[in-house]
C-alpha cells in the first residue's frame, strides 16, 4: 500500500513531489520509518507551497526540511530527476524487495543488501549465496519454493495430532491443552504454516518442556530443522517458550512450524493473538489503545501518558477464556471464522 501525503489545495510542485514520493514509498517498503516520515513531511510541505519552486533559495525557506532532503530537491531542480530513483528503477528494486522478502528470515534490510550486491533473482542467490546470510536465512533460501506452497487443512491437522500426541505422552499426567491456531483455526482450506499453541492447565512452570518435545519430534523425524528456540528456565516477564522450525510428513513437503507454550494465566490472550487474523488483531489493538490500554499476547495493560512518555502498567485483567476477553471489551463474541478479516 503506497502512501500519498495529504495536500489541501493545488500542488504547484508535482515535478518535485512525484519524485520524492517514489523514494518515500521505497523507504516505507524498507520499513525505514525515520526516513519515511522525513519524506512524508517534506512532500506535504512542498505540496502546500503556494508557488512553483524553481530556485534552491525557495527550498531553504521552508521550515524543518532537513539538509539531505533539501539537497535532493536541488538535484531535482537541476536535473529533473534523482540518481537514486533512476538507479532504483533500473535495478527493479521494488519488485526484488518484494520477491526477496518472501525468503523466510530475510527482512527488508537483508533484501536491500542483496539488491545492492546485484542479485536479480532468488535463483541467483541460491546459486551463489553471500556470506552475510545466517544459518536461518540459508534454510529459508533452501526451501524457498517449498514454503510458497500452501498447506492443506488435513495436513495441518495431521501435524498437530502428532505434536499433541507426543506432548501428552511427555507431559506424564499433567493436563496439557494443545491447539492449532492461525489460519487453520479461522477455518481456512489452506494455511501458510502450522501454528500450535500449548499450555499446562495445572499452572505450574513449563520451562524445559519444549526443548524435550522438540528433541523427540526430531527423533521421530517430524521436525527436520530448527530455526529458533527459546525455552529458558529464567524468571523474566515473558516466560513463554517458543519454537520456529521445519516439519515434514513422510513423502510430503517441508512446512514451516511454530510451537508456543504460554503460562495458563496468559493462555486466553495468546490464543486470541495467535488466532488472528493479523488485521483483526490490529483493529483490537487500536480499539484498546483508544481506551488507554495496550493489548498484547499476554494481556491488556494500562498505558499511562506522563511527561510525554507512555508508561505501560504491569498488571492485566485476568481472563481465562476468549469469551471473557470479548466480554471485557464489551463486544459480542466472534468465532474464529468471523475473525478472518
Ligand atoms: N500475528 C499478528 N501480527 C503479525 C503476524 C502475526 O498479530 N504481524 C498473529 C495473527 C496471526 C497469527 O499471529 O493470525 C499467526 O501468524 P501467521 O503469520 O502464521 O498468520 P496466519 O496463520 O493468520 O496466516 P498463514 O496462513 O499465512 O500462516
Ligand atoms: Mg499461520
Ligand atoms: Mn505462524
């Protein structure tokens, strides 16, 4: 979604703003917020300028446009364009940013680096991967094509059953709840990955359990690669355990698998969060914010503005079910399917 800065009245400086907007959109794709906002501000100011700008002197009179952007505007006045924007178009940067961003573990900044090094396709990166790619990014690269395939519902269900079965064996009598969240829980026919959430109903600590479970899943051959695991036995605020890796059924494709274990007191909040959709979560977070709260996967916390800073309170209302959360929000309950927005 490309951003266009707002303007009221006539834009006398389309010759400048149309070029600056291309850079602004590029920084947005790069998730470079600092530059994005600086350009957004400059574009809005220039759109509101009452005359056509033809001289560098006019630009210097505009309040709060930084020196770097001023230089860019002067370059546009002198050459009609920006070298930076021309090079960007020549390299097909926008399309490549999008394509490279689909490699698991490769974010906007790594993509930008790859483009800078001259890579024109994922195939070229595969053929001759640069040394800065870490182990996880190499796995993402190795399974690039496989991960683009959506996972049929029945396969998500099968993988979940195996994980759940083994987890219950390992739990040795402790009552364990395991559920497949994400797009699966919202009833989609196919899923991008498998999102399994677990909790122990006895409320006792779970640290160390996920490490053992993953070990077993490696042994039976369901899990083929591990990217990230955090399952420390330390007391910290976020004492949830998390695994990201790769699973494969016999004769099947490699699939991305996420497994999380949350303490029971956070479970309903985590269930809401991992059920999504991401868009549904955004709208809930926005709603919470408008009421002076911050919503997370662990609860809802008072957000207090003081001296221009936001302080987040540490205690949340305890909710043990999703129904309780909807009730707290004063909203009628929505089924997971109804959250697929
Ligand atoms: N999530 C979120 N914000 C994000 C990413 C994720 O709130 N930026 C939450 C909502 C998602 C859930 O985590 O539903 C799981 O994330 P996935 O990326 O696995 O998304 P889905 O399971 O919804 O879709 P997909 O079928 O692509 O996996
Ligand atoms: Mg998912
Ligand atoms: Mn996921």
